[in-house]
C-alpha cells in the first residue's frame, strides 16, 4: 500500500510539472473595458438606426430610425418598405410564407383600397 501511495504522489507531482511546462505563461491578458458610447465614423447629426444585441445577459438600449412619436402621412418615414407604395398582407397557413407585398403606388403616402397598408405607415 505504501508503494502505491508513493507512486501516486510521484505521478501527481510529475503531472503538475508537465502542465506547468505545457501551458503558456504569457499572452493572457485581462479583458479591457467595454465602450459606453456608440462607435461612430465621421460626424453629423444623424441618429443611430440599427440595434446590435451582442448579449442577452445585459439590458440593451434600442435606437430607432423614425423618432416621431405619432404617425402623419404628411411626413415621409424611411425604412424597409417603400413609402410611395401600398401593400397588402398575404396570409398563409405556413408562417414563413406570410408577408407584405406591394400592390400599387401612391403620391400622397395614403392608401384607400381595402386591406391596403401604406409603406410609409409600415416603416
């Protein structure tokens, strides 16, 4: 029993020495501080309009492109949909096939047809 204990201690010591030699001791650095302000290139007074959510562990702040609190067809709202088109919603039993598709154009960003949505409003 004594020989087994001695052998085990020697093996453990040799294993520890091996790990010390194998693992690098340099090149590790502590994580840097995270930026608390958005990173911008250039200047200008254009508000941010993209949300990047790199983590679900911390709360994020969303910034939207259209900052108006109420909708008015007198204002043009830019975004994914064309503000000068009218769209209808195509419902499908398969959820992945549901979408808005353009049906007509409009000069005043208003749609009067049944079931039509203004692209300006959708933005």
